[in-house]
């Protein structure tokens, strides 16, 4: 060691105890002066106050719009006319919720949307997990190209494919089989299938099965990144024991991927629940009744001056906001149930090999 260098000072436990005992023996006034009248304490106070103000400001920006919508959902038409009412309703009422529940067929929309979202989310969870595992663990010609195509699906706005998707399911012909049969038999009648307004949600289920549904590219990317972090030794040990590829996948890989699969399920369920684009594209007013269709003004709440006055416009906007709150209420329950798995899945998303 260089003579000019000094060894770091090491404070032994006995020295710390002696210093603490000496400090406790001093007078109370002296201890308060040493502890609170110092630059270190002042810096800590400033930092705590700055952090508190910052968090309060961020919380206000995030929570205030939601609180305003919740507060407005309990207001009566008289509260919107009264200029003294701001956030707290003077005469709280649940008439808005009751009218939406009864007149907008909330229960029917809840049941139909729950079935569709549950089926689509389960299918997308297993399909995207299977595809992500194949892209991460198997080296085959075209692997990189397939992954680039998956990423490309994230970049294309789904509005760009709107017309082609509609025509595909309006005149559905899987792999051109029907057209081939028509040409072979010389038939002139159109034998394609019309899946628009299908009661069993054929277009949405078909897109989920093929891994082409909304945000499926993101799910595949997430699962691929997760499986890259799974040690190859797990699979090699299973292969040595005589397990095949599928047995290894279902008995070794899937149990370890449950948190990520639940995360994918929650994302898929949520986005399908609130989806308007595909629902409006593949269904019309005569099709299945889903959640987006409850966003309308119940007849009992329509007033003659609703569109003529500012108060009426605000009341109409509050009704639509209440419809939105009733749509997302079941999602809050689903999140509360699966939040532990969701947090675990998000933590593992960035793990790569």
C-alpha cells in the first residue's frame, strides 16, 4: 500500500455502543439540538416535503377525472342546473345507474361480453404461449422472419385492415376450399359463409385461434421473452428421461409459465371486454348485444332541453360516463382477483436468456 494512502476507518461495535451510551447520557436539549438543528435534518425535511407535494400533484392529476365521473354519476338533473354544485351532489341519486341497468339491458350485455371475453382470452392465452415457446426454443429456417412478421402486426393500425377483414368474414372461404369446390363442380351459386353478426362470435374466435386477434403480437412477444429466460437444462433433463417435446411442454414448461399466462389472460380479457372496433366491425344492431352498446341515453333520462342547454349537455355526458363506469366495474373485480399473478408476470416480462 502507498504510504500516502490511508486505510479506511473502521468503527467497531464497541465504539458504536460507547458513542450511543454517551449520547443518551447528555441532556434532552442537547440531544434535540444535535438531532434536529443540523443541515442533514433540513435536507431530509426538504426532500420529504418535495416528494409529498409531487406525489399529491400526480395523484390529483390521475384520480381527479375518475372522481369527477363517479361524482357526476350520482348527480340529478337539478344538480347540473344549480351553479353552486361543483363536485359533491346536493341531492345524490342512483336513478342513472338504475335506468342504465334496466333500460339498456345491462345484464344481457354483461353475460354476452363475459362469455366472449372469457373464451377469447383463454384461447389467446394458450395460442400465444404456444407460439412464443416455439419462437424462443426452436431454431428453424425462417424463425427470424416469423418473429419480424409478429412485430410487424404491432405496427399496422387495425383500421388499415378494416375493409379486408370485413370482406373476409362476410364471404368466408377458408384456404379457398369453397371456391375450389365451386369451380370443380361448375356451380354458379355463392356457397361462402357469412360470419357477420354470428351468434357464436365466429370472426373473433377465428382470429383468436390463429393468433391474429387484437394485441396478439404483443402477447407472443412477451411470452417469447419469458421463455428465453427459462433454462434449457429443464428441457434437456426431460428429454434425457424420455419425455417428448409435447410432454415436456405441458408438464415442465407450462407449470413454470402460469404467472405469465395469467398476465396474458388478464390483458386479453380486458382488451376484449372494452373492444369497440372489432365488435362494431363484425356485428350490427341486430347482432349479439355486447357492452359497448349500453353506452346510450336511457329513454327515461332524456329531457326536452338536453341538447339545448349547457346543463343538459353536461347531464348527457354524465350519463355516458356512468355507462363507462358500469362497463369497467367488472374489470376492477377481475383485477383484484388476479393482481398477484399480474405483478409477478410483469416482473418476469423483461427476463431474457
